[in-house]
C-alpha cells in the first residue's frame, strides 16, 4: 500500500532533519544522537568498544551532519552508518569488525526459512543444500582473538581467516570458522547444492549437517 504524505508534513519532517544535522534543535538533537549511539553500541558491541565512546560520538555527529540516513527506521540506520564509516575508518581492525557485526545482524533478520534438521541420517543417495541464510566472510585476523592479537595479525600479515555466518532452524546465529577441508568440500557445490553418492565418505557431511551449515533432502 502506497501512502501519500501531505506536502506540509514532508516539509516539516525535512526541516527537523536538517535542524538535527545542524545542531539547531538543542536537547532534541542531542537526544537523537544519544539514541543512535545506544542503538549502534547494542548492534556493534565489539566495534563500539574498539572505537571508544568519544570517537563513536564524533562519528555519529559527522554521520548526521554529512550523510544522514536514506530511510527513517532505526533498523536501517545501522546499515547506513556502516556505509558511512567504511571509507572513513583508518587501516586496522575497525572496518572488518563493523562489517562482521553488521553481517550477524543481517543474518538474524533474514526472513528466509531454515529447514528443520533431519538428524545425522546416513542413508544415501542424499541431496544436500547450503543453509539458505549463509554468508561468507574472510578477515585478516581471527575473530575470536582479542583486539591486541588481532592488531598483531595485521602487522604480521597473517593468512586470512574464512568464516561461514548463518542462522539455524532454532534461530541461533552461528559463526563457523572454515578449514581448508571445509572450503574444498564447499567448492563442490553447484548452485548451492550437490548430490552425495553412496561411495563418498559421510564424515564431513554429517559434521556439517550437525552444525546446520548444510541441509539434507533424501532422493
């Protein structure tokens, strides 16, 4: 349903948005920024901790003055903020962190249904598919390392770490680090699926099914 907004309402909304960006609304403008900081700290906790409260406050102030959100809903503000910050962040772990935490949010709100797991049933032939919510991520450091070790990994040019981020049937968001073997097996999927023949070892497939990285469909 398309709603037509009266011109005077749209004009007033735009006036207030411009005033917030200029800092002309006094306490109201500060309230908007405080709400945004609370939202972003909740959605991007590790990035916010790494960035620091004062730097984050300055980032939000610049965001409203120079960029602003193209959509009014708070649920979209985080996406707009990530786009704003990507070219602004200095070299380091900040950009990978905020992109990863945004991916967690994106997977969580993905409306694609995840099939109920069938259990580790080894009957074959079996057609397997990738979890429909899966996203792939490579970072220049281990996401589970603390900031100090992550910064050291960047300095030493360590090999990147690969991850799958996906949601399970019971709505848990999982970050699974991928081994070289995982990547080799996943590269055999065509169009997100493949058939497992009776002659193949079931070990990797049963492990991936148990973690819900893949789903099964018996022929």
